[in-house]
């Protein structure tokens, strides 16, 4: 059985930087409120899911030192596909000259972490290289007149190139979960904006991060003391802090990017992972906890050995 190894990474951000003060010009809000309640200071808006994905993927392919022709499959985690049909993954496939399959995955903010588990299975059963992207243009489903959601979201993309490797590989464990009875907490109908019951999402998010992270560590046979870094979904700094506290993980071990990018849903974990790599927060052999939660609700936690 083959396993998975990360061999390339890249990111792209929406074209326009929007600060909290920019939003406060048209909304009844303030930099102070947004920063205090969420940790968000700014976000990037603009670009399409395809254009952001292509840019992030070109960078990831360059790091891996390969071309699109050497990729067997594109997996795009997104909730904001550019069209209903076809998938946005095919636009990436065509732009990068990839010859294999292309598929969108919608597991909301957990999408990238779900994608790692899906890729692991495909690599174990015959594919050689997979381009996995998390990308969103949440600005298309955000009501910029609603202060309770408008301040939270941003646009961006993060991509990784995954290669099959002999032996068990670097994905040591994964835990996926969902509870469709909670779909009313966070949803957007076709043609409508995102609706959210913020307080309930907050409460449930902390619980699923803690439970699924503990389960993923148990499955991998490790404890929090073995972790070098936690790369959580970036929705709210206070959610990350609460989760760290309950898990017994020092906050300094959590990668934080919500201040710079806001909540970018499926793009948030890969954006944070790429920043962690570029800021030298990972060294070979380090164990990383990736943990995501989002609409559905869905959640996913996995343990990755950093071994590029
Ligand atoms: N600026 C100023 N005031 C705001 C505001 C804003 N942007 N948004 C809401 N408020 C007001 C509310 O109207 C409310 O006013 P009231 O007391 O007069 O009724 C007050 O602030 C408190 O609102 P509340 O919703 O109770 O705040 P909160 O502490 O729960 O924070 C969130 C709101 C959205 C930041 C928080 O609930 C959260 O982050 N939830 C999780 C969301 C999430 O992670 N979503 C994505 C999941 S992937």
C-alpha cells in the first residue's frame, strides 16, 4: 500500500485588501469590535475561484518542480464553485494541462482536510500525483450590508501537490465527521447569501475540533506533546484559543492567519499551512495537526508528518 507525501505548496489571495476600517465606512461596525470578537484585522476580496486556484497551483507545481502534465488528478475543495455546472476543477485542469480527472469537493470549511483523506485513498490505490486545492470566493455569497457576516469572510486559495510514496506515507491518521441535522446553523440557498447562527456555530465548532483532534491523535498513537504545530481552520481567533485550551495545546503552537485573511473557508487550512512553511515553522519530521469544521456541519482532523 502506498501513502501520501506533500511535495509542493502555493497560495493566492483576492486582489483587494479590505481592512476593518474600510468595512466600518459602510457598516455599523468598528475595527475594535471585529478585532476583539474575531481576531480579524483585514481580508482580501476578489478574483474567481478558478483564477485564484490556478495561481496557487502554478506556485505549488513550481515548488514541486513538475508540470501539470505530471499530475493525475485535480481535487478542488470549494463551496463557491464559479458555476453550478461544470465543476471549477475542470477549469484548473485545462489551464494547467493536466491529463487526468478533475473533481470539486464540497465539505464547506472542512473541504481541504476532507480532500487530504480522499487524496490519500486515491494515491494508495494507483494514482501517482494529485493537485489538491482549497479555494473560495466567499465575497460572492456574502451580504455586505449584514454586519454579522460581512466582517468575517475573505477570498483566497491554497494548493498542495501530493505524491504517492512507498510505505505508509506521511498522513498518519484522519477523522471525518458530519451532522446534517445542524445544516440550519450555516447555509446559503442557490442565489442567496450566507446565513449563520454565530453563537451556536462557535459552541459546536470548539466541541468538534477538540473531539476529532483527540481522536486523530489517538489513531496516530501520539499525544499533544508530540505535536510541533496545529493548523486549524481560521474562522475566529477565540474559537482557536478555546480549542487549544481544552486540548492542552500551547497557543504558540497554533498557526494563526485569521488576522490577515479572515475566514476563507476551504482555503483557510492550506493558506495557513503554506504560511507556516514559508515562515519556517515546520522542520522535517515535525507532526502537524490539521483540523477543520464548517457548514453541514462537517469536521475533519488529521495528523501529518512534515517530510517534504
Ligand atoms: N459590529 C458591531 N456589532 C456587531 C457586529 C459587528 N460586525 N456583528 C454583530 N454585532 C452586534 C450584534 O448585533 C449584537 O448586538 P446586541 O447585543 O445589541 O444584540 C452584539 O454585537 C453581540 O452579537 P453576538 O452575535 O452575540 O456576538 P458574538 O460574541 O457571538 O460574536 C461572531 C459574533 C459571529 C463573531 C461569533 O458568534 C462567531 O465567530 N461565531 C462563529 C462563526 C463562525 O465561525 N462561522 C464560520 C464557521 S466555518
